[in-house]
């Protein structure tokens, strides 16, 4: 009897020793959906760098004593024609259902679709624009992905404030020698181009972690391509970071089995360290 028990145990242990731990089961529909979404979002990010992104934001502190802050930022890209975008091998984390796509575009491919009178791209024929994006089809991972994009938008806003400035107005009321109210409002409407992704990190752990995204603009390069000085800025690069919290009320995406386009891109199966 003892020999039979040992034999059964060995039957289960031996395959693990021989083949290693079993990988997370991959849902092919979710995998393809996440990968294709990440690729489209990476393409969007390339367009934002090349053609720019329109920004509109309002920030207001309505009660300084209570620290009542409210801010909204909106971005938009117009319809743009772009050709020549390529991709590095897509990374996919099967356990978290997170895809990471990195798109890149050689500046030389823009010669036929940009106004050469406005953009002197011939000066940087070997310049490559590279942007990354994350996507998921699982509700559990959605808050992290949403926080990264929100932090990216916040970084856009902060970098524009350094370049284009912003409008600020305030109103303070003192009654009977005591501060009654104190309001501050900042706003801007403008466009930003040339911003590139530097990296991301997290402050804190778990669902309470804050996403931090860093962007940069090569001021010297952008100024030379535009043919004019943008701002009086001594450094070659202008960097800024944005922050955002995770959304907790996420909505499950619909089953992607109805997707009309099914691609099988080159994929690297590995863990993506999106959280600390």
C-alpha cells in the first residue's frame, strides 16, 4: 500500500520536475484582443508625437481650507494620414492579460505626407519616433492600464504649461478678520507636439498605487524642424511627469469573439512588471 501511494505521488511530481511549472492558461480571444488594442493605442501615441495633441484643461481649488481640488483634462487628435508605422515584437503577460506594444516610425517616411515648408524633416533623416502602449481585456487589470494613460495625459498637460503657459485667476474673501473663501482656477487650450515617452513607475503598492509617467521633448530638434525658436529654454530636453490613481469601477469588456479582424503578430511571452 505504501509503495502504491509513493508511486501516485511520483506520478504527479515527475512531470513538474521534467517540464517545470505549468504556465498560465491563455485565452486566445482575450490575448488577440489585448494585443490588437495595444497596437492601435501605440499607433495613436505615435500620431500624438508626430502631429501633436490638442489639450484643454481646467483646474480649480474651490475651498483652500478643505483642500477641495477638481481638475479635468481633455485631449484630441484630428484625422491624420500616416504611413510606415512598424512594431517591435509585442510582449504579452498571460497571467495578468496585459499586452505591451511598441510602435516606431522613421522620420524619412513622413516626406510625402507633411508640409515641407513647415517641417524641415530632412535634417533628421535617421530619426526614429518610438512610442509604447498597454492594453488588457480583463477587468482586474483595467484600472492599472487606465491609470497609466491618465498619468500620460497629466504629463502632456504639465509639459505644455512649461512651454505655452496657462491662465490663472483667483478670488479670496476675508470676513471679520477670518478667511472665508479662497478660490484658484487655472486653464489652457493649446496644442503640443514632439512629446516622447520616457518611462513609468508606481508610487505605493496594490490598488492604492499612483501611476507616474514621464515624457520629454527634444526642444532643439523640434525647434530646428519647425524653423523657429519655441521658447527661451537653455536645456536640450524638456521633461515632465504626470500622476494618476487607479479607477476602481471598471467595466468588463464584451467578448472579443465577434471581432472581425484577427491577427497573429509576433509575440514574446513574458511577465510585464506593471506594478511594484
